[in-house]
C-alpha cells in the first residue's frame, strides 16, 4: 500500500502527453481564498469530493474510469495549471478589457524609462509590439479560452496515459515474444555449430546464427526496459512514486460490434461540437476587434475545422486497418494451429523430426503472442478514435514521453 494513498510527494514532472479522449467534466474550482491542502499536491479541496470518492482515488488500485480524475488531482503539470488558475482568479489575470491592456502596457512602459538610453529604446520597442497585439492579449486572457485550454491539456494527458498503460502490456508481450525467440535462436545456433562440426554447415551459418541471437537478446532487453519506463511514466503522472506497485487495470475490450457501429460522418459532426481547439478558435473570433485579428482568427478557425475532419478520417482509417490486421493475425494463428497438429501426427509416426516439431511449436506460440499484440493495437486505435471524436480532433498527436 502507498503511504496515505495519493498523499505522496510527486517526484517527477507530468508528461505533457501530446493528444487523445474527453472524459467527465473538470472538477469545479473552489472558491477563491479557501485553504488548500498543499501536502499531496492535490488540485481540489477536500469538500469538493465525497469521502468515498477520495478513498477510491487514494487507494492502491488504478482503474480505467478514474484516470481522468487522477490526472486532474495529482498530475504535476495539470494540477499546477488548475491551482494557478484558482490562485489568480481575482488578480486581474482573466477577462481583460481593452482599457485594462492599454493601462498595463503604458504602466510597464513608464516604469521602464529613465534608467538608460538603451533601456528607453528597448521599452519603446516593447510598447509598440504590445500595442500591436492588444487583441491577442485580450483573447488569451479570456476565462473561457483559458479554461478550454486547460481542459484540453488535462484530457490529452489522461488519454496519453491510457496509451502508456497499453504500452505496459504490449512491452510485456514483446518481452515474452523476445524470450521464446531467443530460446529458439539458441537452438538454431547449436544446430549450426553441430552442422559445422560434421561438415554439413559453414562458419558463415554459425556467424549469422550468433548475430540473430545477439539481436534478439537486445530486443528482449529493450522490451523489459520499455515496460519499466511505461509503468514509471504512468505512476508518476497519477500521483504514485515511480517504484510503487499499485494494481493496474486491464484495458477495456474492444469488439467488432463496437467498431462496425461507428458512423464516421456522424462522429465528424460530433467532433466539430466537442473540439477544444474549435471552441477556443470560435471564442477568439468573437473577441477579435481589429480587421486583421478578425481575419486571422477566421482563417485559423477554417483551417482547424479542416484539420478536425482530416484527423477523424485518419484515425478512423487507422482503426479499420488495426481491425483488419487483427483478423489476418487470427487467421494466421488458426493456420499455424493446424500445421502444428499435422507435424505432431507426423512426428508420432516418425515422418517428422524433433526439430520440425519444435519449429512448429515455436511458430504457433509466437503467433499467439502476436495476436495479443494486435488486440492491443486495436484497443489503442479505438480509444484514440473516441478521444478525437470527444474533443481532441485537431490537437495533434497523442504520444507520451
């Protein structure tokens, strides 16, 4: 068990994971001036969740459905954003008016004068630049724009962590696949060495077998390292220490029925309505005052609308590809199962060698592992698609570091 559940010092900065799925609404921000428990680097006040909700978040079990809430409360980057948002609520940071911005520019300019000619010149340049971007300053201070941006970051982070959880399981499978491959390589190397000794093989055959073994041993070590890295990334971004051992959830199943029920055109329409990027673009367009800013904001909105449609089409095609790849892999596994049955019967009658039997067993075992890997690839593609539909279309990639 963790010490006090989530009440652990966060030891690493949160990954700014590049982009995938909308979840439940962001927890409401507390009233300005209330006391926050700073010890666990927790975003919300205790009163904002029930005791049962806090107990669930602070236990030593990670479930799929609570990832978004864990990110909101304990991810270092996301938590800092929301706490800063709350702490600056009454500090003149948000919802600036034209007069507010001009006053700030002129006050900054006047306070910078009189130290030296060079600094006066620099202050004048800064003033001109700031005056030219008043509209942008007002747009970026808008509370809705800021909130949508932080929500987007939160969802991107949560969805990228989901991909990292998938990465934990795929790296485990890759390690198993590499392990049985290494064992098979050793058998092949021994066979090549025996053939060399009796004159039916060459030194080149032995060297090739040695290289193959070495390469696959390297792949095994990489898979083991990847699993550790993926797990640590998940843990430190959800409030655990990097070496904690919570129970990590399985990835929800994805069925053909779930995929076949998708209507791409309907989902593109939903993506337009859910997109964080488009919501921000539309608000910035509404706030634009000058002709140039309005024109620029309209161009950005139109471009991002096209990007949303392009993203949805791309991730849908990727999902169909993953579905097809899994089907082909399942057929391959069936064929190799039949092959093993045939070789087993032949071996029992003496018409097949032990090496042929071992090879058939290895091929089937490898195929089974590859089938599991293809299932995870399908899950990854499906959850990416859903995340784009639910708000992340147009935001870019969704990888985690």
